[in-house]
C-alpha cells in the first residue's frame, strides 16, 4: 500500500468529516438532489475534472419513480435557499440530478469508473439526546428527509477520491470517471444513466457502500448477495356507490386490492433460489359508507437471479389482473424501480484484493460476501459494463453503526471515509 496515499487521505480526514456532515444536514430524496449535485459538480470542477450533468448523463425515458413537477419545483426552490450552486442548477432542473466527473490523463490506459449515490430517505431523523448528529448539530434540516443509509458518506468518498486523484494525477493513466448517481433508493436511477451511455466506454467499474453489517476495519472486495428486484405501483379503478342504498351498482376497488394483497403473498417461492414479494402499502376508499372506487397498492418483487425475479413479477401481474377482474374493476400497473442481480468479475476482485492486501487500517479483507443484502441498482451499471467486455465489482467498506440502515438513529463511524478514499485511490493508481 502506497504510504503517500495513506498520508494524503489522513490529511484531508477533517475535511471529509465536514463535507459528510454538510450533506447530512441537507438531505434530498431521489431526483431532488439539487443542492447535493450542484456542490458535487462545483467541487469536481474546482479539482480540474470535466463535468457532465443533467440530461447529458440521465436518460429522461429511463427514469423511474420521478416526483411530480410541483414537488420537483418546491425541492429546487428549497435547494436555492440552502446554498445550492446556482450555475449548475439549469442543467439539473426537472430532476436530472446525475453528475459525472471525468479526468482524462491524455496517457494511454483503461477507463476506470467509480460510482457513488446521492439521495436520502423519507425518514424523520431522531432528535434523541444520544443521537450524534443531533448532539453535534448536523442533524437533518429538511423535515421528513434523512441520510439514513450512508449516501452522504458515499458522496463524500467520491469527492475525497477526486481530491486525491488530482494530487496524484501525474501517476495516473487512461481516464477516470466518477459517477454520482441520483435516486438509488427504490432502485430508480441507475438504469437512466445506463441508457444515457455513461458506462459504455468503461473498462472497469467499482461501486461502493458503507456498513451493511460489516464493522469498521473490514473491507469486502465483492458483495454478490444483491437480489434482482422490481418495484410496482398498482392502481385499481372501480365505481363508487352508496354502501347502504345501492351497493350492487358499485365496483369495489378496495376489495380488489385486498384480494390482490392476499394473492400476491401466496405466490409460490421458486425452487432455484431466493424469491421475495411484499405489499408495502394499500391506500383505498374515501368513506365508510362508500364503495371504494380507487385503490393503490405499492409492492416489490425480488429474486436471487433475474429469471427468478421475472417469475415473481410475472405471477404478480397475473394476480393483480385476476383480482381486478373478480371485482369488475380495472388495474394499471407502473414500474417504479428495477435492478438486476450481478456477480462481480473475478479478475477485478483479485486485483482489488492485491491492491489492499497490506493496508494498515484494514483489519479483515474479505474477497466475497454472498449474504443477501436487499437490492442495489448499481448492479445495472455493473451488468452494462460486463456486457460490453469490461469488469465490475461492488465493494463494502465496513463501518460501525449507531443503528441499522434506514433507521431514524442511523449514523456511522466516519473513520471509514478516510479508509475508503485511500483504498479507492490505490486501486485507481494500479489499473
């Protein structure tokens, strides 16, 4: 391990902590990361990276789960009041909040890409006395939004990597792409960057995450436990009627949704691997004496492979349409997010392990982890790179957590930021 890299990463550790805490104070949910993306673009530009953003790196057609225009406008206005960098906002307007920084060394070599996510979660952050962000004054200022999964840390790692790459630029070759992706939560954003061609020229891609059950000092070179998934919204439309006076003329959307919920959870599991389905929300009706004319189900399917998830999704469509037919209502089904399953490239995993084998801050280097860890849409970027002959992996930098991911008391050991920046710089310098 290059001692100069470790020294350089340690030197910026206070800045990394401050940057992470700034992002934490101003969390922005998917497709609304206006302040965050503008600050990322500004810092990349200051460090000498060519910056691409907005529709240059986000395909409008492939975006999923985009908020309505009024919500986007309100989020943009809020970002302006909270210090967004104005010169970048026109490109981000409308929710095209992806940013890519490119460092072209003008020397022969591969194109290496590193992906980081930007978005926060719809969670009210804890204001209990033992919650460190609250204690130390960097808790969320945006009520109902919180960085409860570490994406504030991920974006910070990306900017820290950019800083060290600029310092060591004379030792680099080829091209480096730093991909800052919107809307990872709900697996809504990566496919839009895939379809914008962001990784079509990439020879190797590394995506990263903090924590995920791994303690500080542990690094996983390849997390292969992510499940393929699809997120669906099912809208049932029926006919309202007076429940006491003329119930027979109504068509009950609530009953259709309820029958669908039971049917969905009765789908048979798959014999070839893990299969999951969950109805997370059911909203229906307008009053106790009214036959409900509308209902909304939000659900997800998952599978250990794309084929298993396709099976679950296909059966889900059958159940939803069958339940609608039973009640004489219609149903429209919209895909709100999706991600594939993707195993890492063995050769890249070995390279990563070799680069980090003697890092003094790594207590335990794990080559492969196959523990199911939900789903991640970085797998869509990985799959695209591999389809085009490149290599990809998903790394985990362990971090002690105050509470689990997606919890109101989530917080992580900030020492992981410095370790991650040094490790990724070492990898970039050894293509």
